[in-house]
C-alpha cells in the first residue's frame, strides 16, 4: 500500500504546514487513509470516507444501541481484525477498517438473512416498498435467498397504536428506533418492547395509546413498513411521488420539510434533518395538516355577499367590489378608518405586498400581523438568540407558554438540551408545562405576580451562581392570554437587568408572524395594533376592515370585543382559504391559495429565512395573497410593480432591515438568518396595577394546546378529532373547595358573563387559578377575557 | 434447605481445604450465632484495621479469580474503576442459572453471613458506597436466609452506618430477580437492577467498572468470588495461594451432574484436579452410573463446547481447558453416558438458550430460534442431510469463523481453541450454537442416524411432454 | 381494585427508598403486587409506574421480560418441572409426562379446581439433585413419580401450607433496614468520596 504524505519530502511545505489538528484521527478504511474526528463513530467516519456501512438501528440523532448488528465490520486496532460494531465504537488512531472483507460480507449476509427470516414478503402491498431500507439493503448486501423453511412469526396485523399510527408487528425488525425516539427524543415512552427473545414485540400499554405529539416521526424513521401513518396508508407508491423541499408554517419554528405529491395531490410531508432547526423531526400537526389543503370546504373562487349568503363571482368583479369598499371607506372616514389585520399565515412576499398596499397605497398606519395573543414586536430587535443558541445555553430562562403545545419542535430541542444536561432550565409559568419535569427550577406564579416571582427567584443564591456562568438565553412568549402582555415584559426586564448579556428568543407562535411583522405588517406612526383596531371598530371608528388570513373571532383572546368589532364595521374584506367565523361576515371574500400551492420565503422565530415550495396547483381559481394585494393595488390605481414572487423577494432584500442577504439562492436549504432589525420601535409598556382578588376568587389562565379549532386542524380529518375540548382545570383541592368533582359541570363567571364548563381535577394547575385551553370545541373561554384588564378573575360555582 | 424430606442436596465430605464450604455440614451455619462461633466476621475486623489500599492489594496478589464464568481476577477488576469517580457500587451476582451450575444458591442458603462479610470486605477495599445483592427470583429460600442474615448483621452493627464504630458505612440492599437467565450477564444484571428489561449492554463501551449502575463505576462480582474474601482476610494471601496453582489459586466449587454415581457439589483444589479425578475419584463422583461408558461431558456449564473421554486428564485450569477447545465457565460439569441421545441433549441446551434470548440483537433472537427449530426437526426424524449443514450455516451467522471444539483422534480432529468471534452483543447467542456445534462435530453419525432418507416416489405422468 | 393496598404502598415506599433511583424498585414492587393478587394486573402496572416514575408501557415491558410475572391468574400452586440438561438426562421428560397424567393438564395448563398450574421450566440451579421441580419456587429434589404423587396429595390435603405459601409469596422473611442503622443511599447525583477512603479525595 502506498500512502501519499506530501509534506514529508518537502521541507518548505512542512514549514508552512499548519499545526496538527488535535481533533484529527488518522485511520485507514479499505486500504485508503482517512482523517476522522476524535470521538467520531466508525460508521460516520466511514460515511465521510465514502464507504456506506449498512444499518438499521443506527440513527444520527439518537443514542446508538448496536442492536440490529447490520453495521458489523472488521476493524483492527492493533490486535488483529476484530468484529466491531461500527455504530458504537469510536475511531482510534491507526485503526484499520475493512468494510468489504470476506468476514464482513459473511456477517452482513448472515444478519440480513436472519432479519428476513421472520419478515413477511409482502413488499408489493407494503407502503414502504420502494423506499425501504430493509428492501434496499437486502438487494445490496443480502444473500439473495432465504433458507428458512419454518413458519414465520404471526401477529394480528396491523394494530393501531394511536389515532394516527398503525403497527404491523410481523414486519417489525425490533431495531429500537421508534421506541428510542419515543423515550429519548419525544419524552413520551408510551411504546416499548414487550415479552422476550423471539417473542419480543412492540406494544403500548392497554388503553394508553402512543398519544405523542410527535408520533409521525416514528413512521418516518422506521426502517421497514412496520409503522404506517393513517393519512398516507395505501395512497401512493414512492416512485410515483414528486417532491420539493419546503418549510412547515404550522408554527413559527419553521421546520424543514419535504412536501410530496402525486398527480397534483398533496400526500405526505417528511421532516428534513436541518441542523439549526428541527433535526429531522416534525410535530404531528405540522406533518398531517396537509389534509386541509385538499379539503372540500376550501373557498375555491371569490365570493361577494348576497343577502345572508355569498355569491360566487369572477376575480374582476370581486376586485372591483373590494376596491369599491376601500374607496367608500376612504371617502367616509379617511385612510385611518381602514384597518388591515393578518398576514402571519402567508409568505414573506404575501405579507410584504399587503404591507405595501396598506401603508403605501391605501395610506393607513393600521396594519398588524399579531392577533392580540403575542408580545410587542419590538422584542424582535433585542439581542435575538437562535434556536441553536438556546439549545446550547448554560441556562435557559423560560417566560413562555407551554412550548410543547405551541412550538413543539422547539420543545424537542430544549428538552434535549435539558435531558442531556447541556442546559439548565429555569421556568416561570402559571401552570406546569411539558418542560417542567426537565426544569432545574420551576417557579409557578399566579397571574399578576410574574415579575415579582422572577425577582424573588433571581435573588436565590444558587440561581445567581447559575446565571453568573453566562451564556443565558431567555425564551419569551405569551404564557397566558387572560393576562396583559405587560406582565411578561416586566418579567423579561427583571431577567435582563440581572443578566445583561442574556439573549432573547421570542416564542411568537403563528406561522410566519415574525416575517410578516418584519416585512411591514405592523402599525405605522400613530397606527393601531389588532386590539386597537378592534376597539376602534367596536366604537364605530373603522369603516373598512381587511382580514388577511385572520380570524379574530377564533384567535383574538377577547371574543366579546372581536364580535362587537366585526358587527360594527360596515365593510369587511376577507382574504381566506376557508369561510371562518370571521370571513363569513365579510362583504367580499377573496379566495386565497394555501400552503404548498404557492412559492415564497418564510421567516421563523429566530429570523431564519427559508424557502416555501409550490408543489401543487392552487385549488380552484384561488390566488396567492401577494397577487391579490398587487391586483387590488392596481384596482386602486397603483402598480406595486410585482409580477412574480422573485420581484417581491428582491424588493424585501432592498427595503427591509436585516433582509439584505435574502435572495432566492440564499433561502435554499437551511436558509439564511436575517440580520437584527433596526427599524422596530423599542418596547415600552407600563405595567398596570393588578387589582386584589375579590369574590371572583380564581385567576384565569388561558393558553393553547396543540390541537384546537385552528382551521388547518379542523379541516384535516386525521387531526380534527384530537382537540380535547374546552374544560376548566382546577387543582384537585380547589375542585373540592368548589364542592364538586372531576367531570361535573361548573359555572365559570367573569365580569361580563358566565360560561359552563366541565371541570377537570388537574394538579399541574396552581391553586387559586383556573386553566382553560383556548379556541377549543365547546364553550368559549374567550367570552370571559377582557383584553384590557391586567388579569381576569372568575368565580366558579356548582350548578 | 426446604424441610420437605427429599430436598436435601448431596454434601461434599472430602478431606480437602474448605475455603467457602466450611459451614455446609452445619444445620444452623446460616445463623449469626453459629457464624460467630466459627470465626465469622473476624475477617472484616482484620480488614478494618488496614487501609483500603492494603486490602485491595492483598486481593490482587491472591489472584482471586472470578467464579461467574469469565474467570477474571477480582482484584484487577476493582482496579479498573476510574480514579476519583464516586459513588461506586457493588452488585452481587446471585442470579445463578447457567445450566449445570449449582453453587451460589448453596452459598446463599447455607452460609449467607460469609457472603455478607465478603461484600463488606470488597466495599471497604474498593470504596464502594452501596451494595446491591441480586438474588435469582426462583430461590426464595436463599432470599429468606440472606434477608435474615442481613437483618442480624444490621442489628449487630456489621452493616450500615459506621460499621463496628469506624468511618466505614455501607448499606447492603437485597434485590431479587424474576426469571430471566440473561440477567446473569453482568450488564444485563445492571439493567435489571435499574428496573428495566434485562438486556445486556454492549461492551465496549459500557464496561461496568467505568460505566455501570446509574452510569457510575460498578463492580459486579459473583457470590462465590465474594465468599472467598473472609477466609482470605483471616488466613492471608500466602495461605490462599498455597492452595491450587499459580495461575489458578485457591479452591473452586464444582457441580458435577448427570450420569455419575455420586453427583454433587465439590469444593476442589483449583488448577490441579483433573476431570478424571472428578468423574471417577473415590471422594468425588465414583464413576459413571451402572458402570456405563462415558460418552461426553460438558466441562463448564451449558455454554461450553463438549469434551469426550479423550479430554479426561485435563486439569481444572482455565487456560489449558481453553486451549483444548472449551471453557471452565461457572464450574459445572454435565456428564453423558453411552445411553445418551446426543442430538436430543444438544436440543435441550439449544432450546434453553433460544428461550432465554433477550431478543434485542438479531443473530441471537432469530438465529437461536431458527437453530432450535431445525434441530427439533432432525430430532423428530423430519430432518434432511441439508439441515445438518444448514445448522453450521446459521451458526456461522452467529459466530463467524472457527468455533472452538475438542480434539478427536477417532475423527482425526485437532482442537480448535477459544475464543470465538461473535456477531451478538453477549454470549447467549453463541451459547445456543455451542451444543449444536459440539454435538454435530463430534457425533455427526448420531444425527445422520435420525435422517430418514426419502426416496423419490414415482408419479405416473398424465400428459406426454413433447420435449422429451 | 388490584392496585397495591395501603399497607403495601407503605412497604413499596420503603423499598423505593433503598435505591438511588425509584425505578430500580420496579421488580420488587411487581413481586409485591403478585404477592397481593397472585398475578399482575394492568391496574397494578399502572400503579407501580406511578410509584417508580416510569410510564406504564415501560413497566409492562419490564414485567413481560421476566417469566415469574404472570399476567393471567394461575393456580394456587405453580408446579415447575425442570427440563434442562441434567434433569433431562435423568428423566425430566418422563416426570413431565407423569405430571400431565396425574394433574390432567398439559404443561401451561391449570387444573379445573384452580389448585395447580403445570409449567415446563428451565434450569433451577440444583443440577446435582436431578430431576428437579419447584412448587411455588420451593425446590423439590430427586423427584420420582412416587414422590411426585405424594407431594401433590400433601398439597391437595393442605398438609404443606406451613411450608409452601400460595403463589405470589416469594420470601417470608423481608429485609429490614432500621432507620438509625442505615448508611443511606449513594446517589449518582451526589459524588461523595467514601468517608473511609481519605486518600481517594486527593
């Protein structure tokens, strides 16, 4: 064997050679020298060297277990060739690896034959056929035939292990990927090995399904067709699928995805392993809500009001009607009487076009992308942290809603940080969250006392020592929709005063809300935010309201205000994919294209700008939001100059602070981090005085859970039934105090009205508070929320 | 012992030095009072006067070989723990279940205090902060005796806080298993002790001495190994090494079972006693039953490749037995006389290991059962000649390359020595293959005798084939 | 219903307290539950999962790994006949055949009076006393068909109740660690150098 070491012969190059990399480990793979990294697993080093070692149980994002034995190779660490599990053994200096030796080949053939011994040969009817690692590796590394004459193992097939996932135990090769994922990544160890030896199989506990928000990932990582997802079963063969990389917009984490379709029909989303964002994982809502795009309830063409109903019209007629409504409003009340709410569900380009239409064409400062459930947008400018920085911080301070419910994959990243002991979490929350059990300190506070709770905790000596280690990231978001956002800002200020170097990750929730705010969907000088617009509308001061994919009746915390506002506004223009509670009240509905029907870019919560793919033809005659904005502008006499998405992407780069590097090329793959914006107003909200509690003795906590009445959930048949429904949760002792029991109905009264809920005893709720999930099927807690009150107190009585 | 009349086991009455079985003849040897009266806890008292390092060095010098199966010296094993990493644990392996093995149960039932004292000496010497004494689930009597001994020892101040008024404090927690052979493997034992399924961990990287119970340095020692320590502490290294040979000092408990006249558990001199002594010696088994001929014997527990009369003169010494193609394992000899149905005996063992596979790794889970099913077919007279080669093929997928076997002058075979390569995580998979390999290699004619040759049955041809 | 009763919860908590991590008590608590109910129920598993801080699926996974835990009711006496090497060499098959005839059930079955469950068992660590069997894990050495019949008669007649407790009860002597004598658990989260090893501190 000849090795080339150029520096040895040439003293000049030797003198210039950089000092040896302390992390480099020299090994030999199949006779060729290779430089691996210290601590790197042999299987990964071989892959870097271009030698793919077959594997089933090994997965880069999970702890190796060495169970399937497919990755056995011969490696010589100085004592002769030894059978080595390449997924468990790190490289060592001068190791000689042979991935093609006769022994290695014999082992690989042997393992494959044994794996196939009990594996059914039902590939022609198996969803995995064509993209199956077992099938592929049986072809590339297998013996070619099975010599087992005995009867194969039999199990009832397939059994549902959750509402979304089915398990065929005959196909299962017990690689421990799904179970490891459930335990190690999701923290929901609800599937596990059962029995022993040749009878080992995967099960859930009886009546305790694998109800994980992340169950779909197990289907994606299953190396055989044992796990299948209900929404995709028997829908397509892999070779019939076309696909493009895209970004999930179900929440603002912006997970990287592959969007797949067949015959112009969306069929499946898969997670892409993006290092800075989602590590390949998706939540089930994001993975399966593509069904809503295909819903037969979609608005397929523009509609104008006709009596109590709507009349389908041409785009020309609809645009003329919309322009007329705006012109009338301008005439009746001037530009300031027009409000535009929304933009967070579309692309950056959609939002930018609408922002320009509002600010530049109509001339109103009343433009806003948040729905009264967020925090001031100025936070985006305050030393922003990335997801990676948060997941590698020494300390993560949580002033946020339950991330597992609102930003599920961010939850996975932070859970991983805490579970692997990279980070310590200090959590402040009005109710226990998915991260509470991983928190180093969990501080439960009653609404109204958040800042005080933070101040008290920061004075704790252990906490001070921990924070003094530096590298602190604060995750901030709206933990309670029934409490003023000022409380969260005050708490944030407490932490930042104590830890001046701390970075901030804003846990804004809605898909592209960060992008929409940054590219212009925010109030201009003297303009109103959503709450302001709704209040002005209720007061009769708004002549025309434009809802760009916004549904205040469902999403604005104060339902009463939203209802009064929509009732009082004489003209409503809705740009929407479905007729929602709010768009049903519109004078004209402009039919919008949905996710995967339009291209563009997306900004996630850390400011990462990535691409959105158009994978299918827009339904009906629907149009992208930006197109609607551009045409409406034309109708109003202004040409925005946009004839393609790329035009707007370029316009954003030119005009939006921090987006200078955003180009069609740079948003590919993991995309590009937008710079820190310099054009946002500083956050200044005075902390209102919190009243003492009186006869209304329970302080209301309202927050979202993953599955609710969000239109994309409701319109996805696989997800629609997963919303738990509206119930009021009280600490068991409080429930006793009320004089009732778990499951019975109670009357919950606020200052405006009473709502009857079923009561649930829940010891994750703080005593003296009542928690109700927001926007759930059943009674509406929004009726009890006054969005101007610092806190909302309620009385709870038996019926 | 159970008080049921036919339950008493055979007791070794040979006139040899007894390191661990000295109280076996006493009816109440398991009670603290009797233990005291026979020198009990004197070893601990002697040890507490020395520094932990001195005690550790003595155990190292005495070369107390592990009695669990691998035969690794205990003192050396203790020294593998990373310095300065605490807490460290001692896990006592009382999960005796290797086919043929019967010694740890006796030690726990008849002399539990000796084991407790051994644990204390190990904990003191190696700086082990808590001891978990894992007893096989199917041994309630051992469990009762050890529980009673521990309760007595706590009351007397031998276990717990500030033992005998010193700074030495350690709890011994009695833990019990629930029926799974594989848990006797030390990493599976740790998994089981953590409340999980008893699936072995991969070594490397998880050597218990470095990463063991709860991820901490952990020593797993066999009951018999630890039971040696009190005698060693009292009598000293020189007395210990004076017994046996340099490479195999001390004594060893060996259970000889099967077709012998006096099956029993004997404490033999390590390294010098031969298999012939054991099987035919007057103080041991006194020959094969009914004057029958010896056909084969398993020298070291069910996992060990088989020997034939040709190997009778080998001494009970690990390296020599390894070179001869087998292993001493857990000190268990199973004897087969000439009446034995060899394929059936092999099936019994293969069935055992296939049934006891934990199921986590492919070759053992799939290969063990497959092997058993093919062998079952052969034993039932439904096998073919191809099945015999097929069994070697399946074995090759579990253990690639040469598998150890004994020499046979009759067959013109040279011995293939230990060790073997394996594709499995632990030794259960290869153990399912070992009996098949031995039996097929040494007694292939007995398998062939079970093959019923199926001749082609002529079938009248109804359609004339034009091509012929 | 078949959760651990109050007294056993107290005992369970004491057992859990002996381990640095509660989950280590899983197997002892499953035994405790089997002692209480004779077998393991789903409710018991869910209760133990609560007590040791694992999911029910994990406890079920542990439970089904070990053959002593029975997920369905078995007879008052579990008769396990060893069939491994030494016992097989000395007549285990014949003993099993006799037992099946005598009890009128196949291996794995339970007699209609609920008294006996017959099982084929693996090595019972009494190979020199072959052939062996266990009744509720109490060893019975050097079995013959005659003393098998006598044993079954004695059990039927209740003559062995003092010696062989009903299925589920393993040891009748439990370890007690008096609080004032306990050294305490050695938690992996508290790296403390043993007090008797001052030199290790350096």
